[in-house]
C-alpha cells in the first residue's frame, strides 16, 4: 500500500521537461493557450514565456521567478506587424531600428497599448518589445499567434540560462516545459533602447551598442546604465546585484590570478595564466565568443562548489563593436560580483 502511495506521489510531483522539435512547439502552444508557462530559446538567453495578454498567466511568471512586481517584462513578437498591436504608437525611430536589427537582440521601449495588462509593464505606461532571432522562438510565437512575455528563465537575480539544462537546474521540479533550441549563440541579453521619452537612450547594454543604434537613428545615443537614479526610474532591472552565482564572485586583475588557491574557480582568457591551484575555465579572447560563453562558464563555475570564483577582466576591444560588447560583458560581471 505504502509503495503504491509513493508511486502515486511521484507521479503527481511536478517535473521540468525538456522537449525538442515540432512536438515541442505544439505542446508549447497548448500550454500557452491554457495559461501555463513555457521556457523557450532565443539567440540571447532562454526566456520564461506566457501569454502576454493574459494577466493571470503573466502573474505565474513573476511567481516562479520570484521577480519583484516593480520590474516590467519584455513582450516577444514575431515581427513589426505584431509589435504594432502592443504599442500605442509605432514611431519612425522604432521602424528604423526594427528594420535594421529585427529579428535580433534589440528591445524597444514604447508607449503601451491598452490591450497589454498592467502587470506586464509594472503598471507603467510603456512596454518593452522585441522580435527574437531564433527559429524556435519565432515558430512558437507564430503558431500561438499572439505575443509572449519572456524574462530570462532563471530565478530572479541568478545567472541567466543559455542551455535548456540551465533552465531545468534553476527551477528544479516544477510544472514547466523547456523547448530545446541548443546553446544560445549571442549569450547575453538584448540591448534595451528607450524610445518613449524625449531623448532616445540605451537602458541596458548588449551586443548591439549605443553607437550602432545612434548610427541607425542618425543622432548620438547614450547608454544611461551608470546613472543609477535615472535607471531606477526608467528600467528597474538594470540596477544592483543580478546575474549572480551562488559562489562568491569577484573581478580580478591578470596579475592576481596566479595567486589563486585550490578552492578558487578561475575564468581566464590570458594564455599566460598558470595558477598554482584551483580550477581553470578558459575563456575566448574574441569578445563576441566571450559573451556567448559567459553564462555557461558562470554556471559551470558555480556547479564546481568551490569557495570563490575569480574572473579576469576581458581584453580591451579595438573596434567600436568590440568595445560595445565589452561594455555589455562588464555590466554583467560587475553585477555578478556585486557585494
Ligand atoms: O535578451 C533578452 O532580452 C531576454 C530574452 C529572453 O528575450 N530577456 C530578458 O528579460 O533579458 P529580463 O526580464 O530578464 O530583462 C528585461 C529588462 C529588465 O532590465 C527590465 O527592467 C527592462 O528590460 N524592461 C522591461 N520592460 C521595460 C519598460 N517598459 N521600460 C523600461 N525597461 C523595461
Ligand atoms: Mg533577466
């Protein structure tokens, strides 16, 4: 009898399931239609999806992530046409950026349309919209036929997921499916561009830099993440500790790495780092590849369960594009090491 009961309990226990191919998309659509959550791959990181127009479904995203209700979500669309349905006004600047970078890692903040529930936008009057460049994400949104919210699919404040296994490990046994789209090639989150105010600005740096956005708009565009007060008001998710491994993490100069003890995990890109002890994770010197690998390395470093993780600051880039990627990486590293 007891064995039977245990078997029943095990069957009832929720499980995170990783699914592939057309079945995964069909199951995903079914779940979204029933107000449930679906984790899906994008080119940046995995997102935790729900029907963006269903406030009850969106509330489950906040609950599972443990995300403060004051931090708004990104709405994922299949293209410009769908984007227009969630904003009050599709501006000329939005058209220019979307034509240049969508599908791709750029999110646009615009005045919201009435159909978007307040919970998505933390009850503000703007909405963040993005069209992801991943065939699975696009197939899911297109088959569902409606926009999907998608914060990164990790518990709030922790390392973002770039593989389906990261998502499953992060949430444990919960009633969730993860659509397997392999490793996310860009590896860090999209650039968030605020087009809703008087002055267009980048709120979160990404692979596409402020200089490139400025070139597309034909004017100078600044990245304002350093201006904490403004950032709090405009984009709550870009301040303070975030992207954090459980293991205490710090940025280290190349010189310091050699002194690492047995219990340190090192993320180093210099070829001349030969630590006397510890675990070495070699990082690429190319900054695009570094970004692509960053979260995977942090997850791996965290799993090693050592006393600390030391990260060698990435090399200075020579081109404007490299400098933009480096700034985006440094923003993640600073916050992974925060406090
Ligand atoms: O690459 C990405 O953007 C990934 C993939 C899954 O698309 N998503 C992602 O979502 O990074 P999340 O929730 O982890 O980060 C969204 C960021 C936060 O910093 C949030 O504060 C900001 O976008 N954001 C969302 N809506 C906003 C709004 N209406 N105004 C200003 N900032 C907003
Ligand atoms: Mg996130």
